[in-house]
C-alpha cells in the first residue's frame, strides 16, 4: 500500500499530520472491498479554495468551491482489479482535499479538523472505487460504508 502526498501550495506538511490515519483508513477500505492492500496506491493533494474551484470548473464543469474531488484512474472496480492482476499495482487515482472547506466544515459540524480530513479521504477513496451518492439507494450504500470505515478507525461523530 502506498499513499503519495503532493506538496501543498502553502508548504504545510500535511503528510506528517495525516499519513498514519490515512494509511489505516486505506487498509480498512481495502479489506472491506476485498482488495490486496499491498497493491493499493492513491495520490493525495491538499489545496486551497481557489485551486479546488479551478479543478472543479475545469474537470466537472461546476464553477464553485467544493470540499474534496476524486479523480479515479479506472472507470470501474473490475478494471482496477484487472490492472492489479496484470501489474501488481492497483492505482486508485487522485484525492484532492480543500483544507479551507475542511476547516469550515469541522467548525460547522463541531468536530476536530482531523476527523473531517479523514472523513473526506474515506469519502473520496470510495468514489475512486465507484461509490456514488447521486441516487438515494446509492447514497445509503456509500454512507453505510463510510460509517463502517470511520467506526473501525475509532473516529465517530
């Protein structure tokens, strides 16, 4: 398992702060999804509101700030698994977290920033694996998986 952290624009060492918990989250997700954790890789970038808005506009045609974006490497979990079988690596894709939004949401929901960041990471990784929340039935499945992972990490509301 490998998490690649991209250097943040503001120079903050987010890797030092969040790496261990993100690794634990990724291990839990891999186990829940029956993926070989030794093959799983993901990239994480922490950014500001201006940059995530530009990414959201350029890649999703939505000109607004958002809390997290997910850029999957493959269009389905089956393709991801097939890649792992062929190459020994399952590159899930990229997670981009807006720290300004994470801070605001942590304050709004009354929980620590650490909890919000790990939740956004879990949420985004599930998107990389094909989970979605556009329809109510999909949303229920995704939320249940998020809760399962967060509870297993000992991070509750």
